[in-house]
C-alpha cells in the first residue's frame, strides 16, 4: 500500500499532476493487475487497503475505475511528462 493518501477519484487533467507523480507505483500495480485479469475487489484490497464490502462498494469501484483509467492514460500518452 502507498503511504500517500488516495483521492476517491484520480485526476482528469490533460497533464501529469503532482498526485500522479506520487502514485506512479500505484498506477503500475493497477496496470499489472488488469493485465493479469485480477478481480477489481482484490486489487482494491491490496493496492488501496480498502475492503469493498465494508468501505462502500460504489466508492471502492469508483476509486479503482478512475485510477485504472488514469494509469492507462499515463501509459498511452501522459508518460512523456515523466521523462
């Protein structure tokens, strides 16, 4: 689990943010888990430290979906801001 706090929704800015830079490892873990076909609930437990059955399933799903979408955007185009 990352020591930095997570927003309920990842940024949707057209450029990398400080939040993105602080969560690169999280984004990589999400991409790896998605590539492996991992269940989103298990990913939320491991990566975000939340139990989707206790911590509001809708909130947990939004957290997962938005961060995975951001990770995919970074891997497709936003990575240029990292180099």
